[in-house]
């Protein structure tokens, strides 16, 4: 039975064997769990909506600082992750498809943090010269990880038409990031991409 639970969810490419813990979120009222490497700030599992499957996955593909552990050990961490998070408050871990489609992300939000952690904090300007030119016109610093927050602040305050360069950076960067999501993380972020595509 445990092997079947493991086989339901393939590991993310290149993210096997990480030392980490368990986090969770809810989407449309359903709780999903995932493995997280706190030392590297990256997500190390797909979204898993079955607590037993999450424990089995972690036993097969994750470690703690004390080494590997069986599914029973991980089950305790999975249970704790439903009520507690080392990353965000409970209200920041609750999402709805309607809300993701309808609203621009809040600068500095847990949602954007998860997108970065899922995509290993890559930027995607090589895929969009248009976004790179807008980035340069804005005088943004490539080393500044908060460039997206700056653009979102401007667009949320002044609108997409008043801030076309900021909107170009947001639209193309977020769209590319969502296309590069590993595993089934588009379960959470596909509605965001749809909303961005139709916004403004």
C-alpha cells in the first residue's frame, strides 16, 4: 500500500534527497501538502492532497538532519503541517481559484514566495527581450529579488495603462514562471496565469 502511495506522485526533477520539512496550503477548501527545503528556500515535492501519500513520498525522497525516516515518522510532521507553518500565517496559506484568477498578486505575498520557491528563483528575461527592455528602462537592479514587488506596487496603485513597463515585466515574468513550474504546481498557479493574461 505504501509503495502505491509513493508511485502516485513522481519526485520533482533534481530535487530528491533534500533535507526539509512539510508545509501545506488549501486551495478551494482542500488541503495540499508539500515538502520544503528551508535551507535552500525551495519546494521539493509536488502538491499532495493525501496525508498518507505525503508521508510515504517524504519517506522515499526526503531526509531530515537525522537522516531518512519511515512513513510513520513523517506522518507526524504532515499532521503538524495542517495547523502550523514555518513560512506563513494560516490566512496566507488559503487560496481560491476565483481569487487567483481575479486579483493581481499582493507584493511580498506568500503566493509569490511559493512561485519563486517552486521555480528555484529563476528569472525568465532570456525568454522575453520585451520584458528585459522594460526592466532596463525602469532602471531595476537585476540583483534585487524584489523587482517584481516594485512593479506590482506601481501597477496596483496606478493601473496597467499608466505603468506599461511595470506591467510588461509582471505579465511576462509571471507568465514564463508559471510555464516552468515543476510537477503539478500549476494546480495552484494556472488560475493566476489566466488572470494575468486577461488583466488590464
